[in-house]
């Protein structure tokens, strides 16, 4: 299956789950991290870190990550993505790290993090991750209204 077709299939799956959800957005976070990791071979790790106090704290994950469970504000690529207010994509050795922040209004809620092979993560993946972050934001608005 072509990568574009697989990403379209994932978009549809995530959309269906999101539409049926009526409780907490946390269930959506868990579904997304599990589904991306299990369906996309180049993704070696997927996780959601949420803001708590002065830290980014790992909320859910799939795969193995070299990232610590908590990262203090001002440290690492987490903070760089938050400060930029957008995607940070960094090559670290043979892997690509992608950090995608998501917000409630102007307040940072958390970040979607994907670590994958250098050749396996491209602009098509980044666009998909950005769509997911946007979905998280809209789902939070819907559930909080």
C-alpha cells in the first residue's frame, strides 16, 4: 500500500474514533499513539506529553523512547517546539524526532512526539501530525463547551 493511501486510511480511522468519542480527549491521545505506532513501520515511537506545572510529562506512549518521562520547561526539543509555536523536526543520529505542540487557545496543552527512521519521516508525515494536533485542539474545544 502506498504511504499516502495508508495515511488517508489512518485519517479516516482517527476521525471515526474522534467523532464517536464523548468522554475525555485522553482516550483519543491513547488511540492515536497506539494506532500510529502499530500501523506505520517507520515510526519507532509515538507519544503524548502534557504540560503539568513547569514540566512536560509523558502521558501515553507506544514504542521505546530515549526521552525522559518528564522534561522541565526550557530544556530540550520540547521547549523549542513550544517556543516556536510549531513543529520541530530534528535529525538525531539515524532517527528523526518530530515535536508537534497543541494548544487550547494560546495555552500550551501538550505535544505529539514521533520518532522514526530518517528516510521514513517526510513532509507528508509532518502534515499528518499537524492535522492530528489540530484535531486534538478542536476535540478539546468541543468537550469543554
